C-alpha cells in the first residue's frame, strides 16, 4: 500500500476545520528534511501558503459563525483538491493561522507544475460558498505563495519566506500568485492551450478511468466501485478529476468529458460479476441538460450494463441554485432503477434541506466525519448522530476515507453499511479492479 498522509494527534489538530495545525506542518517538514539527509537524497519538498482575503469582512458583515463556516468549506476544498491531485503521495494540508492554510508535498515536481497546481487550487477556493449565515453565497479571494524548500531551509524559514511573499503581494492589485523569491514563473502553458490539449486528449482516448473499490459491512464483501478520472498531461503531469472538470468547464466541454467518463466506466463495468455496482459522479452540467436522463438510459442500454446496478453521486456544489430542478431530474433517473447518493456529506455546510427534497438512497459520509472517531468523543458523537439520522430516513450510509482497521471496526459497530478507502484498497486501473473482483471469495 502506498503511503498516505495521516492526521496528527488531537493536540496538533485545528479545532474548527479538523485539519492538522501549524505544529503538525512543522513536524512533517522537519521529518522530510531529516529523512532526505539520512539517505543523502534530495527532499523534493514543495510548499504553498494560501491566504484568504475578505475573511474579516465576512465576520463583520455576517457574523463569526458565517466566517467559521466559510473557513470549514475552504478547508474541505483544500483537502479534496490535495487528495485528488496527490493521490497516494506523501503530502499534508494544514490550517496555520486564522485565514491561512498551507499545503506541502514531497514529490519530484517541476516549477511549472507547482505553480499550475497553486493556480488550480486558487480557482477551487474562489468558487462561491453557499449557506454561510445570512449570505446566500459568498466568495473568498485567495493569494498563494509558492516555494521549493532547499536543504537547510527548516520549517521556520519556510513559514517566514512564504509569509513575507504573501505580505509583498497583498497590496498588488490583481496579483494572486508569487514565489517566495518574489518571482512569478511563466506557466509554460496557457489556459487556452490546456483546454485544447484536453479536447485532443478526449479524441485520443487519453483520459484514464480508475476505480475506487467499495465494501459492505460487517462482512467486507466487495460490492462495487466508484469511477474516477485521471489525465496525465505531457507537461503538467498527473491531473485529478476535480481540476480536470475545472478545465473542461472553462472550455465549455463538461458534458463531453462527463459522457466520455460514463461510457468508459459502463463498458468496463459490463464485464464485472453481476452483483457489483458502479458509482458515477454527476456534474452541474449533467443535471442542467434536459436530455441527461435519456442519454444515461441510452448509454446503459448500449453497454449492456444494468440501471439497477448504477449509482449516481451528487454533491452540494452540483445542487447550488437548482435544487427543485435537480430533484425532478433525479426522480426521473430513479424511475429507471438508478440509485442516488448524496456525496461528501459532512463537508461544507451540510444543508439538511437536501435530505427532505431529494430522492436519495445513500448518504456518503465525507472523510472529515471519520478521521477523528477513534480519538475524540465529539467526533464519535457526530458520526453516531449521522448514522441514526440516515436510519430514520431509510437511507444507507457509505463512509469515505477509511484508512485504519480501528476506523473500520468502529464504523461497523455503529451500523454503517458500506465503506471505501486506502485501508482496504486504493483506486486502481480497470484491469486491476477486474482481478480484484475475480479473486474475491465473496463473488455471488
């Protein structure tokens, strides 16, 4: 199993967001440098500091509860971005001050790629935040400082250099990205070129599909997989699904990308044992398209997969501003036998109105809901309440981000129905998933 970022003990965890705090970041940077020195290697440590603008204005305009809610939403976006882009690599995301977050990764990474990742994360953070206090939507504008930590540059120097860089651009109108030496590296590829590269990649069938296995509780039987997209760009390297869709959105080709992923996933899943389910993520463009339900039905018929074995996963971001319309569309899809899961529940603002209006079958509990359950009574109480609520509504629960046996045992004892995470299996290629399915003794 590849190494995974681990949450540090509660004494180093930020109480509001659940992220590691500055002490945990310092420890991780120190450990990386020490390991590199011990084995006489280059550390390849890249760090970025994300500083939020307008957070003080949010507190004044809408109250501290709204400001806290916005910080929680930003923390979740940063975590999801890092999980998507760094996958099984060695990385850490932390909240280091009031409106400041830090992401660090130990990987061989070009200057152009690290800057591009910073720009992509800035775009993700700047998306409207819904449900914060009396504000229907708000935006927080991030500034990001970047650096590659050189030998001898310890944690305090990293913090100081990045902090100075942020201070330097704070008064520069329109500039949101800077390196710790004050320079702004050329991206090496324009947005227009990146969008053109995506279209060419779609034509050449270069967008890869990987499957995140899902297991039932308490028996640990393989029950299916969630389909995820990956793109290996020749200059920027690996690009995860969330950023990939961001590029497609700017190019106005989200529907084409979504259909491409669904078709490849259905074709691969058609060869699976008959009891295994396929989960697909749904985008705002999908639900906004009048013909989405009929297209989904056609793809299922064409590939020979079963609608009754298909689950569509939706997130709060998908539902913003279109709740009633989305509910109607999902009801139509459910009429075909497709099941619906509310993804990332526990991230952001947990709008319970969705549970009343949407035709749901599952709630997917975000990894933030499970990270502390083996350590803190509060986290355990919240998780237990979510399971009880789902049961009262007749919904099954899927826990994401299970990384330890203790977590798995605890969610089993609390009555969770399914789980996915690196404890049992990392995302894998279609061929590897097929081998896993064929090797399991629990095949129906």
